[in-house]
C-alpha cells in the first residue's frame, strides 16, 4: 500500500513510501538533504518497517527535537497502525 506523510519541523516536506506485509520500499523524500535522504532510502529498502522505525525513532537534527529520519519513523509507525485496523 502506498503512503504519503506530511512532515513537521524538518527541511523535508513529505515522505512517500510503500508498505507491503510490513516491508518498506520506494521511499522518497520531498525536500531536505538530498544525498543523505537518498542514502537512508537505499539503506532501508526491503527492511521491516517496525525495525526501521525503532532504529530511527528519536533522531534529532541540530537544535530541533526531530529530524527527517525521526519523521520517517513516525510515518512508518502510523502506516503500520493504519494497516492493522
């Protein structure tokens, strides 16, 4: 299932990704640090969403209390909850 998540408090504005049987694929960030976010997307391709969310949760960026990876964690957690209901 395809998901779109509007980020809050980060340079990126949106995260698009697919989730199938709890596995993450096709992650794309809109805005943000292009190279870093492409790298993160490649690293998590084909990984379990719950595992990725746990690893990235709570990551901060500079003085902010969130980051693009933290927002991805929130997006994956929300998507997993949606798919359970």
